């Protein structure tokens, strides 16, 4: 019988996962893998399934589940015990892995540190042995303890993740530049120290005066800084006007994204249009991130004002979401303005992967948000609560996440959920 443990790798151990990464993702070129191990591995957490000499004592999995009573101060995945602290690890010991890449995500009007699950892989020789189930379960429980409201991923195959409570909750749009668009396409290039240069997309010659900048020396440096600031401001404004939940675009995000595109042979472009005030200046009207240089507009990550771009087809499902800490997830949900005062409702949450979430909850909603309290059993519910709630409805992580992100209507058997305002539409297009 194969003996292995699940734990979080130390920084110096992460490089040992590269052989498994390359086996699982042969489509990634060496420069892309180099990017991942230079940039992403410097800041993420990596859960790995590691061969061990001794099996875990009988009942170990059940003991951990029984002791999983919810978030605790200072708890994190790095506290997972190491069963073979004295043995040197080898690349062949890594038989499964998942990376938790951190993002600053705006959720419920506040920023949260949300983990994007990436590089989910199991060695070919050990697939269909339940390894993925064990490390995904460990991740979900640790994210619950950390107090994270949810996690998300881009699935290679959604069928792998549906049994774990993941559900599609965010689409991507397909935009293309209008034929009559009054916009100049300019390539954005990353240089040393995070500076930018920009050139005409068609001619390859240096662009001068873009975004109000000038030519040469300090004027060129000022133009680059201005473009960088305007680019981030444009992206965050664009997203906040259309979505309630998204990864905040900051300098760190942009640096990583441009390095990723460079490694994969892609590029970033900005679109400049007349300001419309008679000044002769041009303003940012669109941004496009292409995974490869000739990727069509509609397949790229394209953010553009309606005056220069239009949708070419229906949105496509992109990101799956998984609730990890139920009270934190529902905290921003509030009553509709038409419902004065507060409401208390009961429901049963079915969560076989996270024992803390699984059970009967008392949900109190007001115009300011929500609070939840877990009840030991149905007998703890008052007669008044049961009467106002009706039959005790069941909710699942997938259905509740889709409702909260305005991706699907409230379940038919939970009519009182219409009294509440969901957190709002989500946008995720992250790939690493």
C-alpha cells in the first residue's frame, strides 16, 4: 500500500515539485515554467502529497475531521505535522500537488486575501488512488480555519471539482475592437525595475506622447509612470463599474501578469482615444492582454469602453468558486432596502468536505450585513424560527455560491432568500 502524507512545503522544497509540474502540464513551455517557479512560487503556498516510509496511524483522517471545529487564532496550513522530518525529500517523493496563489480580492466592499488554486496535479502512476481528494480536502479545511470566505480556480475539467462543492460562478466576456473605433493600438513592454516602454503595434517604432507623455529623458520616464498609473486606475474602475467581486489590479499584479505574458510569447496592448475635450490629448480607452501575440481580441483578456469595442458572442464560464468559511462568506449579504429591521432564518448547509460548515445555521440578516451561528441540532431551533422559515431548507456550497455571485437565481425551495441582496457579480480571469 502506498504510504504518503499531505503537508505544506517549505520554500526551499518547492523546487522539488517541478518534475511533477512538467509531467502534468506538458503544454507549458520551459520559459512559462521558469516564470511560474520564479514568480508564483516565491509567494504562494504549495500543498503536496509526499511518499513516506510509515503509514498514518489508523483513524488519523477521522481524528483530524473530528477536531475540525472551526477557525482558530493563528491556525494555518503550515501547521500540518511532518511525519518524516529527518528524511531528505526527492522529486520522486512528490506524487501530488496544488498551489495556492494569493490575490487581493474585493469582496463585500472589503479586500480579502483569496487563494487561487493552481497547478492541481497528481503523478500519472498514482492517479485514481484518492490522492487528489485528500489534498483538496486538506486545503479546503485549512482555508476554512484561515477564515477565507472562498477559493477559486480555472478548471481543466469541471467534472474533477464538482464533487468537492465547486461551481461555476464567474464568466468572461468576448470583446473585439469596433471597425469604426477611433483608437490607436500601442504595445506595452516591461523593462527592468518594472518600468514600461511602448511602441506602435504596427510599425514597432517608439511611441511618443502617449497618455500625455513626451519624448526623451525625464519626459519619457514621466510618461511611463503616468501610463502605469493610468493603466491600473482604468482597470480597477472598469471592473468596479461592472462587478462587485474581482482581483484588485495593483503594481504587483501587473508586474506578474506582464512577466507571464512575456514568458509565453504574449503581449499587452493599450488603446488610446481622443479625450473629447478639444485638447488634442489622448486618454486610455482599452487594455488587452494576449496570451500569444496574434491571439484574437475576443479570446484575449480585453477591457475596453463601449465606444471602441463590442461583444462578439455570449459570455463563457471561466472560474469555479468554492465556499470555504460559511459565516465569512455570507457576512456581506444584507437585506433588501425594502425589508426594514432584521430577519432570522434557519437552514441546513450540506458540506461533506468541511465539517465546520456542515450543519444547521441560524442566519440573522439586516441592512448592514449578516451574522451566523451554528446550532447543535434541530431541537435548538425555536418554534417561531421554524414557523418563519418553513421547512428547514438544504443548501449546498455550489448553489449558495452561484446565488451570492448573482450567477443563478435563489433555489426554489428557499423563497425567503429573495429578501436578501447577494454579494454581486464576480469577475475572475486569472490563469496562474
